[in-house]
């Protein structure tokens, strides 16, 4: 019985990692006045950790941009917000070799109307997959899965901040400015300062 309670949290974590995009198939629960404006993903400080297969900055930028776009384009609130993301570190172990698949991001959310950060310090999002069938997954599938789980955790964080700090509670009658959703690349000048601040992910074998 004692062993069961030790293993149970790990099994729950494993199940959660396998359902990173399942909620995207369900009706979208609104998030206040939130609507995505610009998604800026960069990776100037990217670190490869432990025994890992290679992945380029461009590959991580593309995967994270796609995952965030798929997740946040669902929301149709009355106010634009921008996401600034820096991919800091990753691990993509090959089959058989011991290790954890992982990625770390630093995330800053910007209020378009106020031209100001919502979070004073970047929020670090870490995904670490201990139990993963790397034999059945190739490198690209690993990378995509980590990006999708990271995007899910960004939404979890934003909803927590909505609950605790009153984010996304603007007037329902607000006038939505004309601003297209743009993905990839750096954010506009107002949102480019030190997106990558914060400690990088540390993963041990």
C-alpha cells in the first residue's frame, strides 16, 4: 500500500503529460477579456542539457509559436494581450539513454492598451517528462509534445493569475482595436526588454 501511494503521483503526472492538447477539442471556457495579439518567441540563450539530441533555436521557436497560437487563438475577448517568450533550456534524450525530456521557458504577458507588463518578472514554465515512451516517439514528436505541454501550463498560470490577481477583468463594452494576431519573432519594441531573465532549468539524471 505504501508503495502505491509513492507511485500514484507519478502516474497522475504521466497522465497529465499525455493530454496536453485534449482540452483544445472541448468548448473553450472564456478567460475574461483576453484575446491574443502578438506572440513573440525567441531563444537567444538556449542551452542543451545532459545527454540530449540537438534541436535548433529555429525549431524551438517554431514549435512553441505553433503551440501557443493553437491554444490562445481560441479566445475572443475584448482586449489584446501579447505574449513574450524566451526558450531557455531543453533536453531531448535519445531512446534507451537514461534522462528526462524537458524544456524551460520564461514568459511575460503584455497589456496592449496600457503598453505595460502584466507580470513584473518573467514567469518560468518548466516541463519535465520523467515517464515517456521515447522508443515510440522520434525527436520531433518529443519536441512538439514539450512545446504543447508548456503552452498548456502558460494557460494554467494565466487562469491562476486571473483568479488571484484579477487579470482579464476589463469592461465587456471595451472597444477592440484593429490589431491582427501575429506569431513568431520578437515582440514590438515595447516588449523586448529582458524576456529571458530568470534561472535556467536544472535537470538531473
